[in-house]
C-alpha cells in the first residue's frame, strides 16, 4: 500500500468518526400542559360562539322581535277568534259536531288509549317530518327559524306551552271540527280543509314553502281524524298541540347550543 492510498484511507476514517460524533440538533419540547390545552379549547369555543351570535344578529337584523306581552296578546286574541268561529259553526249546525265529536280522549271505562297513542304518534311523525323538511329545504328552514325568532325569543316557558297549545285547539276546532265536516268529510273535506289551512299560514316570515308544509300537515291531521280516529277531534287537537310544543322546544334547544339563553 503506497502513501497516497494510506492517506486516503485515513481521511475516510476521520470523516466517519466525525459523522458519528455529530451532536443531534436541538428539538423543541412541547411544554403545553393539560390546563393549557383545556384553556385553549375553551377560548376557541367562546370565539366560535361569539362568531355565531354575530352572524345570527346580522342575519336577523331586519326582523322585528315583538315583546313577550305583544306575542301573548296576539296569540290569545287571534286564537280566541278562530275558536269562536269553529264553536259557533258547530253550534249553529249541530250536524258538524255529530260528524266530528270532541271526546277529550275519554270513554265510559276511562281513557281511550288508542286515540291517546294515535295523537302521540301523530305529533312525533309531524315533528320528524318538520326536521327532515328543514334539512331538505333552505327556504323552509329560514322561514321557520325567522318565524320562531319572532314568536319565541321573548317568551318564558309557560308562555311557550300556551302559545303552542291554544292555537292548536282553535285551528283544529275550525278546520277539522267545522270546515271539514261542512264539506261532507271524506277525501274532499280532508284535502280542501288542509289546503285552506296551509294557505292561511302565509304571513310575515312564513311564505310559500311554509304554506306547503302547513297544508301537508293539515291534510295529515284531517286524514288521521277522518280515517283512523273515528272523527274524534281529540286526536288532531292533541297531536297538533304536541307537535307545536316539540317544535318550539327543539328550536330553543338548538339556539341554546349556539350560545343563546332563554327563560
């Protein structure tokens, strides 16, 4: 082996030694503690809620939100007028009451559980249908949310129950208790009463898609009363009232998740 070869070999060995002796690069150690992570997530959650509330306030800035007293007074006066029309028609034409009696779900031996279960199932079905339609139709979702904002924002919990149940009683007494039997019942009575019911729901923030939904539900209430409940008004009244209550509570629950608080 000559001197050049030995020198080259020594250089290679030195390079290998130098390579092996290189110090590892300094690595940044994550010193973030559990409390830091929790606080970070809480801060992100607060920021997200703030953004959501700002977006909601911006989108609803054009909405007029009436006071609690105005909402309750309007609900009471309008529903009382509708109820009086229905009861008056049934009083003047007794045959209407005979065709669609109001048993209050009672029979001689106690509660008519068949009709009570039917009313409950009707309410659940309508509520599920509303949620599905809101997911499928942006117009219906917006109209429903805007309408709920106007009606429910300033109400306390007892007010919500009243404003959900009393209109249901009044509307069913007029449309299924008077108009439907006045048209002779059957398919014609169910369809016409339901369609008129839907058309009269066009007002304020409630437009075409809401009217289509109300007409569909009105036809369902009428068909259930006519074909499944032996004409008993108890079923559509209770089903309608429960569906209104479920809808109101679901909406308020969803708003609470977004950072809004209600009484």
